[in-house]
């Protein structure tokens, strides 16, 4: 198979097949016309990519917690200001 025809979807399919472990890397490579080293490389890239994806989710969650804390402080500050104004105006 020509190098230019190896799409991301093709690489993903091969890497997932390698991760499943139903066939050997050599069998997968032979069936798909690629070198066994390439199959192993795509498998490794998929696994590394999964770490990045799940790492981003965690960071996003951490960021949301930080934003939530900032908003809660702001709500508290505004509540105090509203109460102070009500007291000043005699409401």
C-alpha cells in the first residue's frame, strides 16, 4: 500500500486490531500490507494518544473546579455587597 494512502482511519483500525491481541503483529501486518514495525509504532501512538486524551479531560475537570471556586467567591462578594446596600437604604 502506498504511503500516501494510509489514512488516519486506516492506521487507527490497524492499531486497534493490534491492541485487541486476537492476532499477532506479523499477521496483522501481512494482512494489511504493512511492515510489522509500523503496526507496533501505530499501536504505541494510539496508546500514547489515549494518555493525552484522558489527561486533557482531567485538566479540564481541574480547570472547571477552579472556575467554580472563583464564581462562588464572586457570588459571596456580591451577596455581601447587596446586603450592605439593603442595610444602607433601610430595606
